[in-house]
């Protein structure tokens, strides 16, 4: 396979991440950058820096109270980055450590939420499976407005995340609004030690290997390989009808891991390409022969409005290579790659450096991946209108992609697999019954759909 390792060849301490958010770790962008018109148009970088220094000195000398120099500089950096796009950010030393902890799959004390900044508040990208936040009933799209009575408006994302994290067995109260009507809700959640298991698997219907990937961290490929190996014994290679790869509500992660996951199901062809401004950012990543672990068994991939970035790389590649049938609803639409550039003791810069393209040359930026078979879930009455992912195209300052940008779609997964229309459609397809688009199959009872956990 031709690809850079998790670390860029020419900058040995930098690595690529393509997630919508890094666990609840990405540092917030403090707000819109100031617009300066007039003589600066066309000025040299040194002129901009000179202006910044003049304003900085004026504020230090004349502001009503003595300002914090560090806070001003960090605020200026964040303002500069938020003027670029929603995914570029400054990570101070603590935030960088948190980011690395999540990407390594290590434990931390918290709630289990993937979040990002939106309009000065905090939006839930996805609750992580089997964590306190998921069990409490928090959903993709929830907007967090207060944490233990502290208003989120005015906090950076880092400050909000720090308030949600804490020692295990301590509690935190979250006020959220949900849906277009902004229905207020309150959750009291007890923190736990969060150990993100990026891959969960089980046998469905006695003859299908179900694999759910919740995040692309450094343990993802190994978890996938272990799951496929187990399926060779249970239910056994001769019995196995095929695989279901569930990428719903997966916000992304490491580019290299997404490439390895695709290569576990194919043994030839381009997987993804990246295109940026420099030669280093023009990369093509190919499958290596002999790395296919699937034995050519049929494959169905599940996606929805919470499937973003690295999960879109995987689903787009498998769709373009005619290796899988995609079932679900349109994905999130994040088609950019961020490079994490360490700054020594000062943390790191997470900077958007390239766009990525599927093997056929598609950019899914602000458009998403359309499934081959569109199947919608039956949304409970009390959640209708409250579980939609607005998608990349709704984010302020997102990278534009022509005139036909599309919003996201529903990001709801029924907690009861027996009522999961998209899962049932995938099972039906692997059993030789093509589901009708947008018409959820009738749910079957759990006793009629045997499975075992791996």
C-alpha cells in the first residue's frame, strides 16, 4: 500500500487526523476574527504583524483592567483559525495530550461525548457507545447550553470540555436544547473512566459478521482484524454469509486507520487521495495485495448523518470500488484532512491542509456520501425533528464545494436492534432479499434474530 505513516515523512512529529471532532478534545475557536478593512488589503505579512503588535500594546496599556497577555494571544490565535474553517484549531499542551490520549485509545475520566463548537455553544456530534452520556439518553445534534449552571456561551470549547471531564464517580449537570424547537432538557450524568473500544462485533442471525466501528483511533484496525478472525470460528467461514460494517454516528479519526480498514476488504485499487497546496499534500493511497481479510464475502456498510470524515473515506472507497452496498441515509460531508503540527511546549496546531477524494475523484465536502439503498429509521414521536445532523454544509466558515451542497440527514440509531430498520435491511440483503428504498422493513423480534457478542 502506498501511503504515509501516521507521521508525515518530512515533519516527523506531525500526523494526520480526519475526524469531525477528536473525542470532546478539540480546542474551541473563540469566536469570529475581526475584519480589518482599508490599507491592509494587499499588505505584506510583516505589516499585519506590526498592526497586531500595535493593537496588543495599546490594549495592554489602556484597557480598563490589566489584561492577561497569554489569554489575549491565545484568543487572537483562535480568532485567526476560526476565520479559516470549523476544523482548524490551536491545541494547548493539555488539549494536545487529551487528543493523543483519545487517538491512542487510552482511558480518561469523562462522559463519552464527541463534541464541536457551534455558534458559541457546544454541539454533540455523537455520544460514544456504552458510555455515561449514551446511557443517559444524549443524542447527536443536542446543543449543550450550560454545564453545572455555568453558561456555555462565552466559553471556549476547551473550557467547556474541561468542565465536563473530571474524576470518575463525580457527577455533572448538563442543560441542552434539542431539535428545531430547541426543547430544553437537563441531564445529570456520573462520570466514568472512559475506555473507547473502537470496534465491537457480534454474530447476527447466526450467519452474519456484524462489526461496529465507533472511532478511527490507533486500535481500530487491530480490533477489526480480531473480529474477522473470530468470525472464521463463529459462525465459521463456510456458514458466514457476509459482513455488516456499521459506521453510523462515527465522527472519524486517523486517516491511516481508515485506509487500513478499507484494505481489510479489498486487495487492489486506489483507496483515497488528498490534494492540497504543496507537493507533500498531493498523495494517493493504494491497497496492498494480500491484505484483504474478508475472503471476498459480501459486505454491507451502514451510514447516516453522523458518519463523518474517516468513516466517509471508508464508505466512499468501498462504494466506488464496488466492494460494498451502502445502506442508510446521507453522511455528514466532511471532506478535509487536518494535520496536527506540534509546537514544542506550546502544544500544537491542528490545521486543514488538504481535501480528500474518493477513488472515482469525488469530493464529498459539504455533500456527503449517498447510500445505494436509502433506508430511514422509524423515529419515536418524542424525538421527531430532534435527531437530524445538519452536516458540514451548515457549519459557519466551512470549505465550499460548488453550488450543490447538501445538508446532513438523520443520525438516530434505535437502541433496540430488533427495531433498527437499517440493520434489518442489511441482514435482509445478505440473505438475498433486496430492501425497498426509504421503506424500513418490519422489525423482527430478538428471539428470531439470534446473535452472540464478541
